[in-house]
């Protein structure tokens, strides 16, 4: 798969990062190499390979799944710069693009 500079420009815009014209050619080459490597990995036969959740064969202890609030709201909110009605107050964040 070949990534051209137009695609790099689109990716940079979606990621909200500024990429200079000189860097676009380099990134195009690097991304093309990366996707080529991924295509090579897709050719590997993994039919008889069992699914793996962890590389170590360790059983983790289970605990009862009980709903609790921790009973420490005031202690946690004491660290917050602003709180109101028992909740954190954060600035409004809107992406209008």
C-alpha cells in the first residue's frame, strides 16, 4: 500500500497536527513502509494458533462484584480545583469542526 502526500495531509488534519510540506514526503514514505510491513504480517497463517489473553499463565484472584461508592466523595473532591453539588467542575470542551 502506498500513502501519498495528499493522504498524509488528510491524516494530519484529522489528528489536528501541523505537518510541514517538507515532512509530508518523509511521512508518506514511512507510512507506506509501515503498511507494507502490516500486509506482510497479514500473510502469516495463524489458523492453528490459540487466542492469547496474556503471555504469562497466571490466575488472578477474583473478588466479589459489589457496587460501592467508596464512601469517600468528600476526600476525593477536596483535591479538585472546583466542585459543585458533589461533582467535579470542568471547563466546557467543544470541538466545532
